[in-house]
C-alpha cells in the first residue's frame, strides 16, 4: 500500500501528543512573572524538552518516508510501536513535572526515550529490509552514528539517576537527555541528498 495513509495517521497522532502535553501545563494562580515561574516553570522546561523530541521524531519520520514508496504489514506494525512509545511522552513528562525531578520519574522518562529510539531503529530496519539490497534508506543513513550513540546517552542517563541518585544523578540524567536532543536538532541532510540523487534525471 502507498505511504500516504500511514503518514497522515502518524502526523495526527503526533499532533495529539503535543496537544495533550501542553494541556498538562498548570496555569499560574497569580498575574506576575514570579507566579509563572513558581507554578509553571518546571513544567515549561519538561514540556519544551519533550516537544523538541516529538518534533525531532516527526521531522525524521517525514524525511524517512520520502524514500519509501510502499509499506508492508511489518512497516505498519513497526510504525505503531513507534507511535505507542511516543504516546507515552505526555505521561512520563507530567510525572517528571509533578515530582519535581524525583529519581524514579526521571528513570521512567529515560526509559521512554530509550523505547522510542529502539522503536524508530526497528522501523528503519524493517523498511531497509523491505527495500532490499539497493535500499535508498540504507544508503541515506549510512553508518548512522547518531542513531547508535543516542541509546548510549539514554542508558548513561538512566544509570546516573539509578546509581548516583539525588540531585547530582538526576542532573546528569537530564544532561544526557538534553545532549541527545541537541545532537538531533542539528540538521542532518543525508536523506535530502539521497532524495535529490534518486529524483535526478538519468
């Protein structure tokens, strides 16, 4: 089947995820900047990080499917697994916010990020296998250094929160999660280059 229905469904789910996250922000009871910082400050930070992650996945998902003409049942299920992982972001984000960065919610948030990364890798691998030896997606991702390094940072963050604990361990965990977000926000033009090559006239 063509990819248009899968992409439209995925776009809708990601839009709903962002909407749910922003609705979870607490409205300040007062009318001063101090009220905003006291009531919503941490929530804004956790929302911003999760929003960036959802945006990164939406961007990469969109670019990846520019190299996909048809989808199989395996691709559909792998895509659903990715959407399932991303759909947990409002829950894990809200828990981190409500707990004020307690260890267990931060660990769960890290596991959520790790699960989404694994699901995206599985989706990418299923597409490459479907496309065969001449897969344009395989050509585009190449060694996929960022894709391999990201889970290492997630695991390091989870272990920091678990083993070190306290403000230091949680701070290191959040730093690891922010580093990965920064890595992926930097534009990656590998897929754009391959798309142009495949669209070029012979």
